[in-house]
């Protein structure tokens, strides 16, 4: 009777406070038993004489002397493992599933609203049916004292609990963003990346502890797997952070603990019996115990070397203290006090400070190194400028010499009108052209393209000049001429190769002959008939082998004939979009300039190439010959 009066007096007080703890008056009755027994809430059933598996119901009588003005609700915190809750015999909520479709949903908060229509004046009956099959759970209403009151007050209590967790998550997430962005921008140290990983995995570990997240319709199995995966994996990142902060190499025993932690974390992503999950948790505790001396040894070895070792050591000490306290509390009472998060937060802050100290020292060292390098660079730059000037002067002289080696072909000889164009990619190039007038008045022309450009190609072009002067007076037939030139260039070419086209104009007999070695064949135009054709023949390239078969092509010379000889530097010139000038554009230019003189045509093509390409990618050489 005294207990009843006490409960009434407490409830009367609660009308002003709008929320009361349901501490006393509870009974529990196992399925199959006829008499309920007095029980305490806030204490696990297994500590009150019950054995797992168990199924039964809690009961509490709640007297109400005045009907409430606002809606009521009951808050049972979390229950091991599944429940159905009734108010005056009406189901007001359930979590998980009772037999025969048993499903444990131990990590969801039990908040149930009570419709006003089933609230009675006088005694009201709260009944909580529970079932627990997990031997590693303590079972029942044990995490805290159930609360009863208005919906607003109990929601405020839940919001307060969530805000506390959200503030902690925000702090961890802030550290994650700061370190992740810092690593993405600098990529200077992996320790910041591992610290960011520690923070984000800890945030994901705490997400299922939020009350609100369980009302979003997320599959509970997803939350369970997320919780355990992140719990198992985040210590790996802590250890990796410490190792990369001080040392480059990871010891074998540390690597093995990382490996086993990672395997256990991956296992948690699969569907498991709740008991099995907690067996793995015990293995995780053992691995944590192995990590502690590894961490202590690592910090002790670097304690006197750098200030960041002292900072991290203090953070690790506090984290270890809170972690041990949390594990002991959970093991002894079965109630998780979430003390670990405060220790880990302290450790992360110490890690951020350590990285800042390390970065500061690195910046000082880099500044000193930069000053030394700037001095060295200044000296080297002066030396390079001197060498560049010498090289530039040499190139200017070489270009001048090459211009003398390559005759400017702008002349009219009997019935031939000749004009040439030479556009080296650099100051000197690897294209070479020349001509020779024989005693009988016929002319031999040669156009060569040496692989590459620059000094090496120019030197080979110079050797072509020497050999041309030797062979041209003796041989008129183009194929024999190229054969002889090939033999003389074989010992010289090696890794380079040469393409060439040789031609002979017999003005007396009005015969044109040409032969080709891997070079683009010349174009033949007739200015009177406005026709254009690419002459045939290709042949092997020069300088590859001694015995080659070459053919001399012959055709009559007719008044109005025009011959255009060129290197592939024209057609392979490209613009900014990598589009090539190509043969089609060249054909178009030749037809459009068919009425122009050779010199005017060459200038027109030159202007079009410069307009098309932003810079030359190879030497460009061509010449035009008109037969009048």
C-alpha cells in the first residue's frame, strides 16, 4: 500500500514535470510460469537469476488520476533483444520479432506513443513482452530506467541524447574534413590521410547510436553491419597513423594485427548470428591488447626525438584510459557508457596537433633548403645562360652555313622556271634540296628528308650535299643516282633514315624522269588544261640496306607542265585540335594557284600553312618547276 501511495505521489508531481521515471513496481513472468516475480529494471535479467534463452513479459501498473491534456508516450531505451509493448491490452509498438519469426533488433531505441483513446482514469497497465536468445546479451530492460510522460518531453530527452552524439560526430567529421582536404591539396604525408580515416570510421561507428536514425526506415541489418565494420576497422587507421607519423616501415607483428583486424571487419559485412558477432568482438579486444604495447614501444622509441611524439603519447594515454574504462564498464554492467569516444577525440586532436608540428618543422626545413637551392639555381642559371648564348651563337652560325649549303632555287633556265621554299622547324633543319646543270643543258634535282630535325639531321643533310656534288656530274638517270647515293649514305645513317626523290629534266628532248625512295611522289599539273595528278612510285627508304630495286619513271615534257616537289612536313602540319593539313588541302592550294607563278604559288602555300598551324611539327620544304 505504501509503494502504491508513493507511486501516486510521484506521478502527481510528474503532472507538472510531465515526465517520470518508472523505477519500481515492475514484475516479470516467464512464459510457462503462473506467478509473476518482482523485478528491477535497469538491471539485466541474467543478473537476476534468469538464463538465456528466455521469453516472458514485464508488467507495471500506472495509476492516472487526471486525463492528460497532451499525448503520452513511454520510453524504454533499448531492449535485449525483441519486444512487443501493450497499453491496457492494446499494442502500441514493437521492435524486432518474437517467435516464431524471431529477429533481434537490440540497437533500436524503444519509443512508443500512447493514443489518448486508450488512456484510463485509475489503473493503467503497461506490458512489455520480450524475447532474448543471445547468450552474450544480458536481456531485458537494463540499459536505463524507463520513462513515462508527454510526447514532447520524452522527444526532448531523445533529442538531447542525439544532440550529444551529433556534436561528437560533428567534431570527428570536422577532423576528417580538415585532414582529408589537407592531404588532397598537399599529398605530403599519409599520416593525415590515416587520421582522416580514423575520424570518419568512428563517425560511422556512432551513427547507429543515434535515436533518430532508426526512424528513417533504414534496414536494421545494414546499421548493425556498419556499426561492427567501423568498430573493427578504425583501430587499424589509428595504428597506421602513428606508424606513418614516425616511421616508414611497419613491423611484422603490427602488420599481422592490421591484417586480422581487416579480415574481422570484412566478416562483419556479412549476415551473422548476434552471438557470433560478439565472439568476434572479444577477439577484437585481444587484438586491441596486442596493439597497446606496439603503440607504447613506438611512442617510447620516438619520445625524445620529436615534440609530436610527446603530444601523441599524451593523447594515446588518455585514449587508452577511456577505452579501458569503457570496456570494463561494458563487460561488468553490460551498459555502454560511450567513454571511448572522448578518449578517441582527445587522441585525434593530439594527432592534428602532431601533424601541425611536423608540417611546421618540415616547412622550416624546406624554407632553409629552398634558400640553399635558390642560391645554387642562381649560379647554375648564370652558367646555363652563358652556355645558351654560346649554343645560340653556334646555331645561328650553323643556320647561316646551312643556308649556303642549300642553294636558293629561284631562277629561270631556258624553258624552266624554278622557285623553292625552306621552312625549318628549328633554326636548322634536316631537309635538303639541290640541283645540277649538266653540260648538255639538262638538269638534275634532288629533294631529301632526314628523320628528325635539329643538329643531327642538319649534319646528315650536309653529308648529302657532299655526296650530291660527287654523284650529280656523273649520273643522270634518277634511279641510278639514288642507288649510288644510298650506297654512300649507308655507313652514315645508322638510326636515322632518309627519304628522297630525284628528277631529271631533259629540255632538249623534252623528257621528264624521276625516281623515289620512300618519299611523297611529286604532283604534276598542266596549267593549260587545269589538270592535277599525283605521280606514282614510292620505293624503299634510303639507308636501310645495300641492294635495293628502284625504278625510273619517264613522261614527256609539255608546255604548261608544272611539277611540285615537297616533304611530308606540309601534309603532316596540324592545328591546335590535332587536325592535319593533309593532301586534300595541298591539292586545293595547287589548283587555286595554277595561274600563279612558281614564286607566287610558294608564298601562297606558305601563308596558308602559317594560318592553319600554330607551330610547325617538322621541317617544311617544297619547290615548284614550270616548263614554259
